[in-house]
C-alpha cells in the first residue's frame, strides 16, 4: 500500500526526547518494509509556543504560519536524521517535490507547505496528489470525540464518523496559526473531495499503529482502534462523475478485487462484503474460479439502472454524464481488466 501518515507534533516531539524520534524511526522502518510511506510531521507544543511569542511581539497570522511551518520542517529533519539511510535525505517543501521524492523508494518526510494549511491539510493534499491508498493521522488522542476529551470528561468517541459530520464539527475551529483540532476544515474538505480512506488514532500506541496498517493491507475486518472517516454519507454526495469514480475507487481499493454493484435509494455506511439482496458493496471472486483472475487486479462495475436514473433523470444527460463517469473511473483505477455492465429492471 501507499500510505501517508500525518504524524502529530505532540506525539513525535512533545518533549523533544531523542528516544521518541528513534522509537518512531524504528516503527516507520518496519512499516516501510511492506509499504511505501510518506510522513508529514506536525509542529506540536513548541510550534504553538513560538506562534504565541510571535503574536506577542506583533506578528500577523501569515508570519505566524511561516514560523509554524519552520518548526514542522525542523521536526521532519530530526526524524530524517533518526531514520538515517532509510529516509529520503531532504525535506520536500511542496507537493511536487514530495511526489518526486517518492520515486527514491525511501521514506519521505516533510513538514508544512504554505500558510493557512495545517499539517493534516498538507497530508490530505499530498495523499490525493500521489494517489495514496490510506491516510493515517496518529495524534495525541485515540480518535475523534464529540468534544475535547482533555477538557470534557463526558466526551464520547466516534468509532466511525461521516465526513459531513466531521466537516460540521471542524468549522467550529478557528482558522489561525497553531490551532488545535481533530482535523481542520481544509483537511476535511480535501478528504471529502478525494474520497481518501482516513483513520484518526492514538499515535502514542505504536503497536496499535502497526497492527492497524497490517489489518488494512490484508483487508481484515477487525475493530478499529481509532475513528474511521466514512465517505460519502448519502447518494446526493456522489452525483458528480469524478467524485463517484473516486468513491468506487476508495471503497474497492482496500479490498481484494471483486464485483461492485451500486443501486439507488440507500445511504452508504462503512461497507462490508455485499451478499445477495443487498444494495451495494463488494462480492469476492472465488480464488479458484477462473485462472485469468489470478494475480490480476480485476474489477467488474455493475451500474444498476435505478442508480443511473436517480443521478441523471434526463435521457440526453444520461449518455453524456455516463460517458464522463466511465472516463473518470478509468482515470482513477489501476486495474489490469475493467468491465462495466448496465443492469436494467424489467417493467
């Protein structure tokens, strides 16, 4: 898998303890033995202290953002040093540099990029740019809560949270340098746009982090130790051909190749395997069925007529938008074989 990790500064550099950097370096080495890995480091408490100092001496918010970016890049540099030869030697300063650095086959570590973006937003953007399979956000809490669990003892954790609900929560966060929230509004909207599979979890538990990534890679259905962001919530959120294509891709790419059937009139919670009579999901192709399927990425997309009609009620629009939908799906899938069927009900 291609993984982007948004590693919170409070987790990595909360105490500026060399042992913490070395511990995480070892964890990242083990993960990189099986997966391609890009890490975005946050600034943490020291970034927030410098930002408060800057405000105190009269700096504006953009200047404060640049200070925060500098601290995230310092943390990235320290982690690169701890990783040694296993890391790409330089800290990329933009998304194109990061994508180019991934060609090295080494662990790429970067910090902030531009003012106005948290490192979670940077992680979401770079994950979309390099077509990552998974975005993991290890932070100082074990998931997304109804309120700050450090402040409110009655705060309850979400096992899954719809992206729309997370966006609504995030807009209560002030968009300023050093702001602290589960995921900021910009990152949420980028995750929504890309359909990226995203999990927020406790970064202090490195064993749980490795187990989570192993379970995701092997498509094992285990209880998540963090919060899974569920996307999309309703049919109305996938009317756009590009986002529809990315929805198919985000749901199928984390499982072995199978058959995906989509019909109208249903919301989409975190899906499992689809069985006969269910409205949507994945059906596994038997391992011993047809030899041509073996060791190949094979997908059959079945678009039910009720789904097509619900999206495109006008007959002329159907053909134009369906063409765009198929082209969009082709642009985001990486498959050896891709077959489309249209399923029509008899009246």
